[in-house]
C-alpha cells in the first residue's frame, strides 16, 4: 500500500452508498493503540461476477481498542474479526471497500449532518454517524476511516471503530471519554471515546479505490440494457 495519496479536487472525491446526498472532506494527523495493518490489501477486478454475493457474517462493531493495546485476547479477537470482515467485503462487494461506507472520497465537507459512516483522506464536519434505526448497513454500528482532520466536533453512535490514518496525532482526554487531536498545530477536543479509536500504520489508498470504481463504471456502461428496463435521462424525468 502506498505511503501517500495524490491530491484530488473535491468534485472527484465522492462515492455515496445511501440515499442521502452530502458533500465530502479530511486533512492530516497520528497516535495510539495497535496499528491496523494492510488496510489496502484488497484485489477487486473491474469485471465483477454478477452472481457473487457477500456471505460473511454482519459484525457488531464493539471492540475496546484500549484493552487491545493492553493485550486482552477477547478484544484482540474482536478486532481481528472486524479486519477480516473488511477484507472479505472489499473482495466481494461490487464497490470494493467503498461499499462499506456511506461516504467515500478524498475530501468530505460535512456542513450538513451526515447520517452514516465515512472514509476520507481529509475531513471537515460537525457531528455525524449512523442513526440508531438504520438496518441496511453492512455492519451493526460504524467503521470510519479518517486520514486527516480540518474540523470535527464528534462522531455519534454508542459503538464504533474510528481508524485514523498514520499522520493523525491524537491522545486520550478526560479519562478516556474523549480524545484530543492536533489540528493545525493546536490540540482540539473531539467527542470520540479513546477506546473506540485505532491508528492504521498505512494510509487507505482512497484515490486508488476511486480509480478502480471508475474502471468498473466504464465496464458496466458497456453492458447491454436489461430487458424490460426503460432508461430516460431527459431533464425533468
């Protein structure tokens, strides 16, 4: 997996997986428990088998990463299950690893509330997270990937796993009930429990995944129209 991502303009950056329309953004940060290794280790061909479905069990995201850091075998097992799930979905989902996330892009600018999880190189947002009643997600509770931060208040949801990129500098704050993240040289409190965070040892190659999705889009666009389906893209239709 590469150690840096090429800069991309915001209009290239958004892949949205729910029926919500939000914008996208993330920035630069680093520190904490056991690193998540090989987060980009996914091999998705542009030619997806139409009969291929996701058969892996839908996990509940409730790992305590502070206990993982302390060597707790139960919590380490939970984290391994989550990592395996990410790899399995990334290999089988038509959208690859992007299919796990509500928003997936180089930059996420969440000026409005984002009712879902995100993966981004650069994030600027207030509060966000999947609503409690959501049932269509690929996980119970959220997985987030944040490469860097311009602005963030908190991430909602009782259980979640927030994976920070290797350049995100953060530490436990207020007895672990929240964290402090260094943003533009200043420490800022963010409402995420310390034991729901972990740092990846490599960046997630979001632009690489977007390039794969572009290739898939081109390939799918070449396919014959499904019999009985009428496509009308005229304005107002």
